C-alpha cells in the first residue's frame, strides 16, 4: 500500500474523530476553541513529522538507487574496456 495513502487515511480518521469529539463535548465555547487550537497544532506537528520521515525515506532510497546506477555504469565501462582490449588483441 502506498505510504501517502496510509498517511492520508490516518489524518482523515484523526480529523473525523476530533470533529465528533467536539460535536458531542459539553464544554464552554472558549474552552472548546482552545482545545481545537491545541489539537490542530498537535496534528500539524504530527503531519510535519510524518512528512519529514517520508522525505528522509525517499532521500535514502534515491541515494541507494544513485549508488547502484553508479556501480552499474562503472561495471559497464570496465567491461567495455575489456572488450576493446580483446578486439585490439584479436586484430593485431
């Protein structure tokens, strides 16, 4: 499953739960607004953290692929040089 879809699903679930909690909570408006503000900040921090983790994961995968491609290119160059040497040896 795509990690972006998982994060989106978790956030949607959190938002739905928070909304239901707010609708059914018997509290004063000012207290409720403070709680909503605090929860919003908490969720924003959590989203930032998850996004940063996602970016770190993508960066690590990119670097790994970059190294693999570099190794492949080096091996291909080495094989090409070997073939050139073999062709020169066969000609003369």
